[in-house]
C-alpha cells in the first residue's frame, strides 16, 4: 500500500509530496476533507508504537486548549487526533508496509529512499 495522509493547505506537506514524485502512485487522503477513521489511526499506531508518536504539539489547538499543562494518556492522544485533524503529525506516508511520520529532514529522506 502506498498512501499519504496530508493537508492540502499545508505548504510543508505539499513540498514533501513533490519530493515524492508529486504523489504519483500514492492514494492521497486530505485529512481535513476526508476524516481519518479510528481503524486508520490504530493501524498507524501499530507501526509507530504509540499514539503520542503521531501527535503534533505544533497544532494551534494544543495551546488554545491548555493541553500543555495536562498529563495526557494514550487514550487522550487517540481521541484528540480523531477529534481534531490538526493534532496528527503530518504527513504520514505509507510505503509498502513502512510508515514515515512527520516532516523532519531525516524522515523525508528515508521516505524518498524507500521509493
């Protein structure tokens, strides 16, 4: 399976997709317009280890909701990601059973290498 979970309005996501050949050969899911399912999120968690590893603290909602001052559990991370798409660290790139999460240079380079 080759799939990219992204935001079409995110310049960083679009730059990374361009590095991956413009998304050719990938199923694309814009998480803003096509809400992610619990099953999809659970499959991601199985590959990365924890929901926290999929959670983005860069989301504006993180500070706005005062989450920085709270101790969050794995169930909290899962619920928050499913409730608010901006809490998913993105893009999430599946390439033939491997998963690449986030936009740091090492992750992007590894995804490009996997192609």
